[in-house]
C-alpha cells in the first residue's frame, strides 16, 4: 500500500463518528465500552486541527481499551482485555520489555500458543547504565526453543519483538498473526486472521501492520 493509499484509508476512517466506530468494533468482536469511546471523543475534540490531521481516530478509540494496569512497585502488568493489548511504547521498565510483551500477548491469543522458559543473557552494569545495548533472549514457543536479540534503546519498546514472534507463529503453522494499528503514540495489538484484518481495514479505514 502506498503512502497516498494509507492517507486515503485513514481519512475515510476519520470521517466516522465515535458511536459509529464503537458499533463497528463491537461487530468485529472487539469489546469497547461507552466510557472508552467518550474519553476518546473528548480527547479528539480537545486537539488542535494540526494535531488531528496526524491522528487515526479508530486507533485513538482503541487506545482507551486493552491497556490494563501496571504496578510500579513490583513491575507486574495486569491485562484488561482478551481481544486487544494496548500499551505505551515508552516503557517504565525497558529491560523487562520481553516479559511485559509476553504477558500482554498471552492475554489475547486465546491459548493459541504459550511462550515460556524465558532466559535473558547477562549484560554489564555499564551497558544498562548507558541505556543502549542488546540482550540475547532465549525462550520456548509451544515447547520449541527460539531466540531473539532484543535491542534496548533507552525506554523505547523494541517492535522487532513483534516481528520475531510473527515469524515464529508462521513457522509453527498457526493461522493468526499479531497485528498493530498504525499509530505513532500508542501500540494497539490484535491477534487475528488475515481475513479478519482485511475486514477491519475495509470497515474502519484503519490500516493494520503485521
């Protein structure tokens, strides 16, 4: 899809009202309550025009559901949805991003797969203090061993994790994929079939990346 096509698709989606967005999402089996829609609408209405031009309205609505809660004392993330995993890519604990991701994606995968036995390579205190380093991670996916070299860049989430897990999902012969909504500020992840993703884009105007 070209950049022009992307802009056309999202312009189309941004013509929808938030009530319409809610109806479409619910018909696509995404639970979103009226409170989340109202919060999204209030936020949308408070934005300057030049900001709105770069915001995907459907992504904004989705960002108010599925974000769970994070306990800053013990570092435990508790998911709030079994359909969508939403999070801020600017992380509180970047060194624990892989475990954070596993918790979130497990909450929406319908027990399709299990990621277990996560082992992280030891890195030096100097690397950690620098904020920029790589760390090899080994883990089991449905009992089979895989690895990924995670890139830590200050407090930003490494989206290469999603690409790697999607590669493994394909290797394992599973039908669904992890999709993300094209939105710069918040990550909204869905675990669905390619056919569902096509219908989502067709009906909402929002493009999904896989």
